């Protein structure tokens, strides 16, 4: 599915919670875990807030890969359109029809009848990513679907998806797919994840790694809770305690400990994490924040060229699985308050205090 779009506000979430019929036709909400979108007034059980994405129209929800709820019939609602909604819808279909091709933005804009820059801005505003990023997501989705077919061949799937060569897919496979194609075809079953736990200035810490790189860095109050969370994220993997904390695990443990000192080390170990194109953009923005500085969610959204996407940025930050390496603790509220850290606000405060110039 296309990454979470930027169309979101606290008011809309309250309307969903209240099943406000007056909001029907103004927007629809989609549930990431089920792949279904609904009217605000739908009588279905309310999902967790972190599972919800908002769209200004049913057509755009469907363009992002969601299907209509059979209970409330949201596709029949009259939605409030975005100024470039028709052009974005046409561009989405144009790119889907050419998922196996490299399509210049100029060709897309010419085909849908608007200028290059208005299309680019409209695409980012509505879907949260650029047309190029959307096209790459389509190629990856095509590749994943091909790999799920019986007797599928990796080479055929690579070329059918429009990658041109195996190197183009493998360049980003550990960052976007999270595992090599063969393992992905097997649903992750058989992937071995080694983990180690240790004491840290932030409490108990767990570091886990696959053969490709570090896949999780987390803090908690107990080893049991940390291990339970790791197993919840990797249900099909074989998770084993590392006999010796060496290699990438050792480097990661030392790296985390160093971040609380005046002379922090640079992270030199590889990562093996799954992320959408939008999440990757947000995480790169976090890594660009200098040590000792912070940015508000709104500032990060503006830096990404999506001034209305602060909520979507917050969602992407909250999904970060590697604490400190992707420094989500440097994201704060617009009023300067410190909140919203997956591993606890007190740990966030300690990290920021350690990074603050003396």
C-alpha cells in the first residue's frame, strides 16, 4: 500500500471516534491492519489510532491500495475533492499502467494535462510521496506479488516488476524489503534473528540482528518484555539468544552506550529494517538533525515539502524500530514539550540531556 498520506487532523479522529454522520462525504478513514476504508460514521469497532490513515475521497483511498467497507459503503459518499485530485487520480492510473517502465515526471504531467510542479505538489499533498516514489513502490509491490506465485523465479519477478537488473532491486532490498527475495517469498520463515540484552543508562536494552544487519534496538524495564516485543514483530523468524555478543551486536551495544557520553561513536553497522518510501524519507530527515538539536513534527514536515503532514510524520517516527540510530528522540512538539517516545518519555529526556552542549 502507498505510505500514509498527509491528509490528517485531530478533529477528523474525534469525528471518527464519535461516529459523526456530519463528517460523511468530507473524508474517509482507512485501517492499515485490515486494508479497508470506511465512512466516519461506520458502526464497526474503532481501531487503534496508530492504525488509521485519512483520505479526502474514496478514490484516493483506493488508489493507495485500500478497499471499501461492505458495511457502510464509503465509496458512495460524496467527498470533498483536493484541487488536484482528478490529476492525481489520473497520474496514479498512468503510473500503474506503466509499473514496469521508467516514466519521466514530464511525461506523466503531459498525460494528465497539468504542469510538472503542480502535479508534484499535488501528489505529495494527497499521497505523501512523490510520483517517482509511488512508481518505485508499485514496482516493489509487483515484485512481492510475483514472488508469492507458485514456482516463481526470482529473475523473472525482477524483470517483470521493471527493475531492469537484480542489482537495482538488491541495492535497496535490505532497506525496503527487509530481507532478501528468497526469504521474502518464504514469508520470513527460517530467518534467524540473534539478540542480546544488556544494562544501559536508559535501562534494559535489547539489540537484535539478522545476517544482513541490525533489525531492532529497543529499551524497556525487563528482558522478558523486550523479548516479547521482538517476537511480536518477527512472528515467523527463529529468534535465538546470541552465544557471544560480537560483530554487529557488539558494535551496536557499544554505540548505544557511547551516545550518553561526550564523545559518541558513529554507527558503522548495517541495518536490516523494513520501511515504506515515506518512512524512509522521515527517518533520513531525523538522521540529518545535528546532535544537540531538535525539530518539531511540523518543522520536519515542512522540510519534506509537506507542511500539512505533521501527523503523518509523527506516525512514521513512531514506527522506527532502531532507537537512537534513527534519532526519533530529537522530534518534539511545536510548543517545545517532550512527549511521544516509544521507549518512554523519561528515556527521551535523558537522551536529549546527554546530547545537549555542556
